[in-house]
C-alpha cells in the first residue's frame, strides 16, 4: 500500500489468544499501515476459557496520553474496542477531540454483549457511557445485541424484520455517528444472516447477506473491524469495504473450522496472505 496511515488501536491486550489487539495489530500492519496501541486492559486469556484475570489500565492510559501530547504524536485513525471502565470513555472522548483534524477517521466497536445479552460485568451504566462514545465516531460496528441495547429497540430479539432493522440503524444514527454497520444480524422475513448498514457518504442504507458457519471463534469481530478500517483508510467506500471484511472473515472461519482449540481464536498470522488477494 502506498501512503500507509498512522492508526491507534484502543482495545484490550490478551496474554493468550488472538482477540482484540492481538488480532488487529497483525491485520492492519499487513495492510501496510503504521499501527500503534493503547491497551484498555491486560487480559490473561480469552474469556471463552471461563477462567481469566483482567488488569484495568485506566491510570496508564492517562499517563500515556499525557506523554504523547508532550511529544506531539498524531494519528490518522483511532479505533476503539473493549473498555474496562466508565472513566475510559471520558479519556478517549477528550483524546479524540484533541486529535481532531481534517481526515481523522474514528471507528468504534461498542463491545458489550452478544447472543441477546450483555457480558458479565456490563451494566446499564456501561451502555449509557458507550452511547456517549459512539456519538463521536465516524463509523460504528456493533453486533445485533449491542445495537439493540444501545437503542432500546427489540432488546434480546434474535431476528429483526426489515422495518425493525431500519429502526435500530436510525436509533444508532441518532446518537451521532456518521455511518453504521450492524453485524451478525438475522432477517426475520427470510431467515438470512445479514449485515445492516448506513453509509453517510451517499446517504444509503444497505443489507448484505452472508453464509453462516456453525462454529464460534472469539476475536472474529476484531478481525472484521481491522479489515474494514484498513480498507476505509485506503480510500475504499464503506459498502465494498464491509463486503470484503465479510468475505475475508467467512474464508478464515471456513479454513479454521476444524481447529480443535477454538477458544484461542483464529490463528491470523497463518492466513495473512488472504489480505493480499
């Protein structure tokens, strides 16, 4: 890639497993960008193992940002994922405001829940704080559960009608993001697995079907986000960027579906060649 961008990933860092920073760093680096990170937490391993420990890094974030301010560091893109505390929302909002410049791309993955329920430890206060964060984003990529909790529309419903999906997307837009991508949706009328979205650049809604493979890997949303933001920074429009992220993820899941230890996530380094195709 010519003219790779400076990307800051604000997300948690696992000690064992390919999720969050461990999944996104290799993808975006392989796409030709200069990638930096600000960990919101250190996590011993992916949560799918059932036992884990988490170190909240809120104090470190404040000190790191203060050092970067003195050094004059600037980024072309800021992408956010898992947040360990409400205080981190204010820290990140203030940091984004200071970094604001022509062309800055902000993408937020409001990681809070899945399968119709919030993750353990995620409260309504967390949801309220995330609403404030998505308001300063150019693109947000919640899954269906997160979109339902953020908007209060159809909470816990596994499939949405076309009109309900439009309500959810419009409800998310009302909080302030420019474009919306709702992943892991299901269309009530057809039973299709779909991604719903709205592209601010052409004021167009879209629905993109995908093939659902019946295996679960943690970190797939992080890989999706990384491919998406990498292509957006390369100047590609939102819809084709979403389609490519969907295609890459489907191929990765298909290739890894027989891997025995799925809890550690997809071994992304093994398949980085797919990004060049």
